[in-house]
């Protein structure tokens, strides 16, 4: 039975509430950034607590760019980024003409290694961008102490991290310069495409709001909905087109109400995986403190004694109808980053070793019991086959 089940890598949890909100937005006649986007921002800030402001944008990449721009990062500056991340984390640094310094990750968590961060600091280092890999928080205490003692700003890549906690506090409410969340289709809540920049610093919030829409000193909802000379505006900087539409924000409003429920559902799937895989040649993801992991990803690593390599494992999962992915090919292996900075594999031993064995298994809130059974059954069949052959030899 389980072999006939097809399990996608991810399936979004969209209910009637989200559909009704989109229909109401369409019927309301205001589709771009407006009241729903504002309510989404206010609701997101309230959800996090910590006296923060939230600025809705069309992607997490846009939010990271805006955060660094608001900090004045530019040519001559350097920003430290973990090697094991999606290229967006690093590319926004180059948008501003600053340079990227990649560092290796912690072998247990696959988050930025604080010791490697400390070693990489130079006189040009202005900021660090830790990535909360898979939904597990980086060691924000150690990173924070190192950054503070060197006058370095922290911009958290929190694309995986809603709702992730560090020492009981939600990521986004830790008092760093900024944290940026993603609402891409497979994230912990979704708007299809979208993101949120969160900061407790008024000057960063004000700059980001202006720069997300062409450097205009008033947003479009104000200009067209208020009485009087609403058409008048000023351009105070050469900004970008990074605003989030009300159509997307409407979905986000409804998804945000389910954020804790979705996390609990993902954690339940993860618990099933831990139980099913405990005796297999797999290195399972770090779990962190109880209730602190968002479980965006369930990334496992094949042990050296596994009967197949990573690519063979993925191929066999695919044959059985099980979706999977890899998060991530390290940036030091990518042509642009490798050639620009002369990067070598031996400088990133943890990321290099992890990549050879990394596989991300399906994990999403709406996984049915038979889908979970199909995944666990396929993984067990693949990873016990070699042992069975050896035992019978």
C-alpha cells in the first residue's frame, strides 16, 4: 500500500479562509499595498512581541537588501555569511557593492559557527548575517557577544524561522538590527511570494518603508485614498520596487493565525521521523530546545556506512514516489562565489562534508498518516536493504 502513495516534497496548507480573503480583496477593488498589508504588518509585529516594527515586502531577498541598505552597507564594507545557505543571503551584499566573507557552519546544527565568525572578522566587517538553518536558531548569545564586542550589526536571515525561539524568545524579537522572514510557497507560512523585515529600530523601519517603493515619501494607499492633494509626493532616494500586494497580504493574514498550529503539526511529523529512523545509518537534524524549532526542513545526512550514496538515495526515493531536495549546495562550490573570492573546499570542511550526504525529506503540516508511513517505509527499505544482503552473505 505504501509504495502506491505519492508524497510531494511540500504541499501548502491553504484553506477556505485564505481563499475567502483573496476573493474579498478582489471585490474590494484595492489590490496593491494597502490596508491588508498594514494589518498583516501589525499582526506580525504583535505575534513576535518585543516592541518591533514589521515591513511587508515581496520577498525575503528584498527584505535582506533593505536591511543592509538601511544600515548604510556599501563599497569598502564586508559582511560575513554562512557558506551553507541559499545564494540570496550573500547576493544582497553584492547588490550594495560590499564584499562577502563566507564562513563554515557548526557540524551539529549546520548554522553559522560562532568560532568561524570570530576568526573571519576584519577591520572592514560591518555586519553578519546568520541563517537559522531549517528552522533551528543559531547560537544567538555567542554570535551576539562577538558582534557587540566588535561593533558589528546582526541581520538575521530568518527565512526558515517562523516561529523559532531562542531561550524562549521568538526570532525577530531578539533586539538585533533586523530579522527577515520568507513567505515563499514552501515556507512555514506562505503568501505565495513575500517576506517581512522586522526591526526594533525606528530609523531602519522608516528607511526600509521608503526604499521598498521607489524612495517615495508616501505609500500608494495614502496617496490615493486620502482626501486633498493625494497625488503629491516627493522622491527622497533612488529606491526599489519591493512592496507586498494586498492580495498576498490577505493570504498572509489568515496564515499567520495558523502559525503555531502549523508548527505543532510539523513537529509531530518530525517526531514520527525521529522514532522511525533512530536505528538507521542517518544523522538526524539537531532538535534544539523543546518547542524552539520551527521544523521548516527535516534535513538528514547519510552516514558513511549507509548502503547508498546521497544521489542514489534520492533516486531510489524518487522511484518510490517520494519527493526530496537538498539544502544546500554550499556557496563555495558555486561558480560566481568560488571565482570571485578564490574559495577552496578545504576552507569549508563541515559544509563540504555535509553536502555530500544531505537530503531533505518531505515535511509539511498537512501530511497524512499514510504519507508519513510512505516516507518512513521507503527510507527504511532503502537503508536496510544493504544490511540484509550483508547479513545473508
